[in-house]
């Protein structure tokens, strides 16, 4: 289980095709760093798809959720990436 202490919600919708590195760069640009135990949420323009970047204190993880309880399961629900 990943502990999450704070959640940040992006105001502007990102390019939902973007991967881990692009999402991390956006978090660093807005919040200055991806902080441990923080989650950063991005929703598309229609608000029917969401991405979450979570920093668990060791590495970052990126997951995608769709409307009506579906989620991206290609390669698992969360993709681990290197976050500093």
C-alpha cells in the first residue's frame, strides 16, 4: 500500500498521451519537485479520464483511470519510473 499525505489537482488538462517523464516534468514545473507521499492528478478536457502520478518516497508511479470503474491494465495498473 502506498501512503498518500497530500493530493494536487492540475487545473489545465494535459496531453493524456504523455508518459511518466512528461507528467513528472509538469509536476516539477508547477510544484518545484515531486515530493514523497504526494499524489498529483490530471484530468482530460471531458473529465472522463484521469492520470495520477504518485511519489511513494522511493520512486514515482503513473497510473491511468477511465470512467465507469475501468482502468488501464496494459503492463499493470501502475508504471514505475525513476523520480528524483
